[in-house]
C-alpha cells in the first residue's frame, strides 16, 4: 500500500513511539576537557560532547523533525560574564534523500551527510574564537560550557517531547580556570 519509503516512515514512527513509551535508560552525556589555543589577541576554545547519543538516538535523528543541540559558552572575569555565546547544531533527516542535513550555527556551516557516525562527529564537536584584548591577561578567567536539547513535536504525541529525557534531564557542563599570560602564543 505505502511502498518502500512509506514503510520506512511508518516503521520509524512506530520505533519512536515504542522508544518514548518504553522503560528508557538515558545517555550519560558529558563534555570533554576544554582545549585552548592562544594566537596573539585571540583565544580559541574547543570542546566535544561525548556519550550523548550512544543509545537509541538514531531513531530520533531519523524522525524527520529538526533536533537542536544547544551550547552555552561563557567567559567570566572577576565573577562577571565578559563573553557569552549561545548556539545550536541542528539535525534534520530527509527520508526522501536518506541524508541528514546539518547546520552548525557557530561555524555558519551547513552540510548533508548519509553516514550516522559522520553526523555525530559534526554535531558533537565545536570551536569558538574570542578576541581577548580587553581581558586582564594576568588574572584568572573561568570558561564554562553547557549543552542541552530542545523539545520536539512528534506526530504521534499531542504535547512536545522533552529531548532532555534522553540525557536523564541532566545538562552536561564543564569549567576551567586559566591565566591568559600562562598560555603560549
């Protein structure tokens, strides 16, 4: 009746419904250590989201709904926020082409991939560069990063689904303190 594509879509929706209503054991999402590179008056901050998509996430990514992975990065000096970036990595699967469309907002980069492992490499990694001329180079600054997921609306549910359930409602975060003068340029 539906054909091959129709069967895949129906199968995907059934899998999502079963996952949502089953006893789910979430992922233990965490952030890697923060990598820092100083080049002149710029500080590059790199980090990676780990173990966030180990269990059952592929079905959600293949739902065809846009899924946003959000990141908040802050730099604090003397207890106050001096830099802040909020950005997302968006994934939306196209069942007609069998490609994942990926938008990395922080890098202003969009691509399409078929391979799920390549998708995870793109979604989980990021780098951001900040100008640091106005920061005190001799006193510690604190860099913090937090990740979280948005709600999505599934066709099989009346209310939005809180994707944070898949991370056991825990936002992974990491902090580090550095003195800018201690970083090699």
